[in-house]
C-alpha cells in the first residue's frame, strides 16, 4: 500500500515532464544516465553595472545578464530531472536498473547530500525528486538583484557573489567591512557568475532551512502547475534575518519588473 501511495504521488510529475522529455532526454541519455551535460552556449560578458547611470537601463541589462547565464543551468537540471523520472518509472514498473544507472542515481544522491539513499525504497526516490528541480527564473533574478544591489555590490564585482552566500573557512571569500566584532564569516568568492548560480541553486535544493520551498514546489508539480517565483518565495523565510520583510521585497521586485514572464 505504501508503495502504491508513493507511486501515485509521483505519476503527475511524470506527465508534467512529458513534453520536456520528448525534446530534452534522448534514448542515449536514458541508456547512459551519467550523460547529463547540456550543450553550452556563449554568454555575453558581464557589464560594469555600476557604470550604467540610468537605473532602468541598468536593471534591463542586469536581468538579461542573469537570465542568459541561468537558463542553461536550469535547463541542465530539468534534463537531469527528466532522466531521474524515467528511471523511477522503470523501477516502479519492476524493471531492474543496470549497474551504470544504479551508479548514476547513487552519485546524484551524494551530490544532493542525501545520506543512506536506498534505490529499493520509493520514499527515497521522492526525496531525490524533490531536490532535483529548478528554481523559477523570476525568483532567481529577484534574489540576485537584492543581494547584489543590481550587480553593483562589492561582493558581486570582486567575487562574483550575486546571492549573498557566506562561507566559514578563513580565506574562502571577502571579509565584510562592517562585520560584527567576533564574527568570522566571509562572503564567498566564485570564479564566475555561472558557478555562483549553481551554488545558489544547490543551497536551495539541499539545505534543511529551505525545505518549505521544496515542499511548495513539489506540490505545484503534483498539481500539474509550473512553480512560480511569487509562490516559492514563501519558502525563503530563513534566507534573511528579517524573513517577512525579505519575502515582501522579493514579491515587490518580481511584480515591479514583470519578472513573472520568465517563469
């Protein structure tokens, strides 16, 4: 009975992914699930946002830049999710996964920091599915805008950190000038914007503080709806010290800049 309940909860996700599956997951991808790379396209250089004095022009340039760097990453996550769903459908039908497929799912679970994943347990598959999903582009752009002051912050310019992500090891990033006495955190430094976006998504998909966001997203998938930024922002209470004000600001930025069109 538990297996049937778990299967029924994931079947809507399979149908929701059907159109994407037809275009993004080839037979070779499913035969060799470790092949999940998406062809990369050239992204435009990051402008010096601080030098763009017209605020409306700066915002448009910022949105274009973040979108162009984030879309290939989100596409790659969706492709990996499609492969995962296909493997789960085979498993639920009683088909034995081959060794390379077993290795793929185990490595993927480790990447998601999931402890003791058991491919024989339907509930464990659901955990992986909840954590293998994209972030609405409207929400990603809005958070980048807040955390980097539309690309003008010192941390964005010097460390490619557009999401306010901290680190704890000495030398891991940039020391804030106004860091409280006794504090040891730094603002993490990244080699490029691409790496920063991947780290941001990984944090939302793995940290326990953002389980509410993942629950909201999973429920939207079950209801055959595309997760929206204005809904998922309700799961970001713990992203900032004043979670309530932070969520209101995110909603305001999404609406004022018509970011919902990117979801």
